[in-house]
């Protein structure tokens, strides 16, 4: 009689060992699979954790090509951009009006109308900036020219720096349209 119990006990121990082996194999297999998955997830998310270097000061033109008569000229702003995963070398990011106000002084305005985001034109005949979308007009210094204009503020001025005696660098940025205050678009 002791033989059947002994066999049953031995069979139970074998089954338990087999179960423990299977559980340990499953746990080790899961851990072995999680390590590469964790490394891959870390590599994928790495660009999102990096601090982006945002220098929106861009060389736009040279003083040599900007006339000294104070008449504004439109220039495309070209810069290299980078998001979390892609680089975009020398991509147009906007446009500005530049006008010389002195020998080495330049004024810059974003070409986007502060009212509804349309592109502002310059009318040499009327010596004013003019938005064709809602007929807002702006003086040469960017102020709203017509009091009945729907524009909530004047044209958005931008910081200008003259480097190396002749290079015009502009701190380019866009602003939210439709607000009386200049709110930078982030």
C-alpha cells in the first residue's frame, strides 16, 4: 500500500517542479523581452526629452541691398528647423518687411496682419501697408493708420540687429492674430 502513495507523492512533486519551471521560464522570458522593448522605447522617446535649442535670430539680408530712402522691402525668412525627429535645412518660415530708418538702423515688421492672419502688402502709391482681407491700413512705422480699421493692434515689430557692419539679423517670430496684445505663437 505504501507504493501507490509513494508514486502519487513522487508524481505530485514532479508536477510541482514542472509548474515551477514553467513559471520561472515565463518570468525569465518576459524579462528578456522587456529589456529590449524598454531600450527601444527609451531610444524612441529620447528626442522628446532633449532640450531644443531655439534660436530664432536669422540673417535676412544685407544693408547693401536695402535702399536708404525708407521704402520697405519684403524679404523671405529662411532658417533651419528641427522637430523631435526631423531636420529641415534652410526652410522658408515666414517673411518680413525691412526698411532703413538711418545709416545703420533698420526696422522690421512681420508680414502677417494682426487682425486675421492675412499677408500684408506694401502700397508705394499710398506709402502704407495694406491688408487686402479686411482693408486694414498701417503707417510706415507699423501703427494702425485708419481708426476704423478692424486690426486690434499695429503691425508686429521684430527685433533687428546689425552684425559685421552690414548683415541684418532679425529675431523672427509669429504672434497670435485677433488680440490687442502681442502674444507669441509657441
